[in-house]
């Protein structure tokens, strides 16, 4: 199965969708996406784009994060 996110690049009012498509139908779907002028990205591409948009230096130190985790986990 291939997972794709599909949006119409020319119409910002369209809804993004997530599809699980059998690999045997993936080439047909990619052709339809191209013909309709939609944009698509795989789940991995979506994740890569999300990670790339995150700050390189988080505003918290690792110790501050662990303190918060411990506070929630153990009520400290």
C-alpha cells in the first residue's frame, strides 16, 4: 500500500485527503493527480517537510524536557 496526501494546488479552498492505495494502482493515481493538476506527497515526504520546518535549536534543554516528563509521569 502507498499512502498519499493530495491537494489541488490551484484552489486553496480544497480539502486535503489521505489515501491508502494498492501499489498496483499507484501509477494510475499518480497519472490522475498529474492530469488534474493536484499536488501529492507520500507520508514520508509529509514527515520530512514537517521535520525540516522545525527549529534546529529547541527552546528547552534536554534536562528541562526530562523534568517535565518526570513531573507528568511521577507527579513530581
